[in-house]
C-alpha cells in the first residue's frame, strides 16, 4: 500500500518497513511510503538548570547536563526524563555518594552555593542534609565528635556538620551573669583533679568542654502552700550576691503555759564569702530555718502567752537570734535584720484572743467615738465663736466704711461750698473793683470837667448849687469867730 506523508520542519520520525528495519527522517520532507509505517519521535530539552536522565534498553543510564536536547530513539532508549538540578544555598551542604567500579562507595561533601547535577552512579543524602551551624557573639557551639571528644567554640563562629567526624553540633546560649550574680564553676584537670572557681558578674560565661556549673538546690516555698518551705524547691546556677530577704513562719511554738503559736518572721541577709558557704553548707536556707526555729522556741518557752504578747517587740531585735547570727557567720552570711510580722494561735486560743481583742477594740472605739464627739462639739463651738468674731469684725468694718464714706461726702460738700463761697467772694470783689474803677473814671472825668470850667472863670460853688437845686437834705451852718465844726452823717 502506498501513502504520502509530510514531515514538518523541526520534527523527526522513525520509518519502519515490513522487515522490522527502521530509518530516521528529519523534516521538512515529503515521504512516499510503500508497505511502511511511521512513528513520531519526541524531543526532550534540558535548560541550563536541568539535566536529562536517559534510560537505555540495555539497562545503562546516562545523565546529560543541560543545555541539551535529545530525541527518543525506540531502538536505543527505554525512556528519557527531564530533571531539575539540585540547588544548594550558600549556607548549606550535601553529601554526595558515588559507586565505584569495584562496587565500593565513596562519599564527598558539596558546599553551596552550587547546582548539583549527579552522574548516573551518584546520589544525594536527602533525609539528613548537612547544615552550617552559626553561633553569634552571645552563643557557642557544642561539637561532639565520633571519637567521643567534645569541643566548645565561642561565637562568633560557624562550622559545617561532617558525618565522618561529627556526631552532633548544637548551638547554645552563653550564660549571662549580672553585676549582682556569681557562678560556681568546676573544672576537670588533666590529672583528673577537680578545681573550683567563682566567676563574678558582669560577664558572659562560655563553658569549656571539661567545665560544668554548680547546681544549687535549696529550700524554697511550696508551690501548693507558699507559707511552707520544702527541700530543693529552689534550683538555680546563678548565685545572688546582693542583700536578700525571706519570709518564714516558725510553727509549733509553745509558750510556758502551753499555748501553741505560729510566729511569722522576715529575715534580711547578705552573702559575704562564697567559698565559705560552699565549704560549710549545701543549703543555707535550711540552716536559717533551723536556727530561727531554735531561737524563737527558746524565746517563747520561758514566757507565758500574755508575757509573750507583751515582749513581741523584742523579736525585732537581732540580739534575740544568737543561733541565727552565729550560724550565718559560720556559713559566710551576715544577718542584717529580723522583722517580727505577727503570730497565729490555735483556733480556740485565737478565738478567745479575738474576743478579748474585739471587746478592747469596742471599748477603744467607744472611747474614741466619745472623744471625737467632744472634740466635734468643741470644734463647733470654736468655729461658731470664730464666725461670730468674724461677723462682728465685718460689721465693724462695714460701719467704718460707711463712716469713711460720710466723711468723704462731707469733705466733698465742704470743699464744694468753700469753692462756691470763694468764687462768689471773688466775683463780688471783681464787681466792686469794676464799680470803683467806673466811679473813679466818672470822678476823674467830672474833676477834669470842673477844672476846665474853673479855667473858664466859672464859680464852681454856684454851678454845683445850681446843678442840685433840690437836694435831699440841706445843712446850713452859721457861725462867727472862726468856730470849728465837725459833722457826722450816718
């Protein structure tokens, strides 16, 4: 049978004849087929970050690094696959295993940054990739080797995990030590001797591989009952070297008259000698508790309940705690002060004591209420007297103010009256002066006129008499011998 087939550009086909033989044809091409069939072939491409995994029919495998391309051949290849190259970051590393010709396996470490394209006889350890371990300035690396050694590398540092050498690598934080803290460090020397030293803060402690810290386990408050102290409740490595304090209740304290009490205390203390403390005790708090209990029991055993109540102020004095002070000095501590916080009696005794306290308190409250009532009455009377005095003072000030207003008004009226009188007098004086001036003018004019008339040889007497022919009064005086005459006209 004859067929025509077209192979396009960029394609490849396999042409099979009737005998099972094959030939490969690349396009573009026009094929005349006689008793033949064609099979389209697939082309595989690998980019620079890829590679081709070629499986041959004879069982071989080849890896072709990209960029590359390959046509699948049905007579040679079983399969072709495109795989991504393994990207390894700058802070990573991987183990590469390779099978040798003698069937042995070699191993190498490939550090990033890189792109890994394996050969056909290579593979990666993917389940446990290598890591770079970094330690900052406040950290350190704990490196455990396969031979049992351990090293501590102070940061800043970094190291790659190597499976041929390392068992594990861990990043640990350095131990910060404040200015008021200290660490007790033990060290195993080359001769197996154990040495001890004290590191005072401020510091950052990075231990060596043969060093470890002292673990303190002291009495502390019970989590279920904070009023009680239990062994090993406090666990720590940093020792405080500043003044400290603790609360403690001394239980089962019995007085001379068999009253059972619980005495509550507060102790202020300070660590002075760490070496002495380490050599003389393993739990200073337990020593304080025992010494306090002994001192308080001795104090109460020689006193009755009433005497105990009257002498409780003595429990604030340090000389009452001889056992505590001596024990503290022996273990390197100094007791600064002991404060008595009160006591708790048995329920029955406490009830009786509470009743007595209630009665005394009621009497005191009644007396205090009466005293306050009297003081209130005195205060009211005193305030009323003060208000009355203030009221009288205000009235007095008001009267004085009104008097001053009247005086000011009178002074104003007098001033205005004096001014009016002065103005009237001045006006009258001015009027009189004007009249005088006017009369003087008339007299001068008349005098001038009379002088002119006299100059004209006119008899002034007759002229004046003729001018006043009808006088209001006429006085005539006759006399002889030159008599003197005085006339008074009212």
